[in-house]
C-alpha cells in the first residue's frame, strides 16, 4: 500500500512539474516575443593593446551593412548576419553575437595580432598577423612589431589582403616566394620569443634573392643572415662570437658580419 501511495505521489509531483514547465515556457516565450532590442553592448578583447577594431568601428560596420538592431523585436534579429558582417573584416579573428534578458544585443570581438610589418621599396605596406593573415595598415593606429624593409620576394601582389596558406610550401621554383614568407614568419616568431634577440634585432632588411640582413641595437655592424633556413644555428654561432670575440675586439670594430656559411662568422671591417 505504501509503495502504491509513493508511486502516485511521485507521479503527481512529476505531472505538476511538467505542467509548470509548460506554463513557464509559454510565459517566457510570450515575454520574449514582446521584448525589443534596447541597445548594443560591444566588447573588444585586447582593446588596451590593439586599436584596430573599436566599438565605434563595429557600429559603423553594422550601419554599412544595413543591419538595424535597436528597437526591433529580439526574436526577429538575425544575429548570424551580425557575426558574418563583423567577422568579414580582416582585423577580426572571431566574433560572437547573442541577446540577453535585459533586451541588449551583446557583440564580443577578438582582434588579430600583427606579428610583423612589411614595408617594401616599391610601396607595399602591410601587417602579417600571428595566424598568417595579411592585413592593411591603418592610418589611425599602428603596432610596434618588427619591420621588414627592402624588396622581399613576396608570393602576392601589392594589393593583396587575406589568409596565407596554412601549411609549408614545397621548395619548387614557383613556390620559392611562399617558402620565403613562411620561413620569415617563423623567424620573427623565434625573435619575439628569444629574450636576447628580441631586444638586439631592431630591423630586418630583405634582399631580392631572399636573403636577410639584420640591423642590431648594439654595434654599428650589419648581420647577413642569408636565407632564413637554419636561423637558430646561425644566430647561436653569432652569439658565441659576441661573447668570446667582441669583448676583446670591440663592438664597433666590424661593419659587416656574414653568418650564412656553416661554422663560420666572416667579418668585414
């Protein structure tokens, strides 16, 4: 008898709970149907360090795409279109749009981080981001990153903006320029992560044949790295020379140091 009573009590509780959920769901649905967008709450990550994307820029993007949000019913808003419009800009790495119970549309934006800047003698000027995206230079904001000057053999035209190939190209002749840029990006990442070379190298000059010259902070010399392949061994060799040779001969004794040959540091006065 007790078991039957408990069964019917449990059944009654579950039936009441189910009825409550149905009523609550209908009530919330009706509330949401009548709820309109009261405004936008835009958050840009890393805005203290990077200023390519701001809430003002995001609002202008929505205006340029004819996407009106404020004042419209929340259940009629196409938030996927908001994400597509904002995310189509090169400096945007990721975007998320959602509505909250207070009636606001929240837009969270993550910016791409430039890794290096390329400024060629022919006039090309662009950033390359950490995730391999070529970005145009903005007149209202700049980032303090290593600058690659000269005339590097780039695999794209001077108007190119977009994503680079994700994988390393082969060494075929027609892909030499892609290989150059791939190695250059990895080399700059190494410089940034190494405490000594991050401070010592202030400029990278690219020659037409794909070789690199480095301008150091200390000393009046230029370092010929050669092609970027094997940069760890080349810089390790140069660092040993710095520690063992230059303290006796002086940092300003040589004007050119060639480290592109195996186990050699060729110095020119």
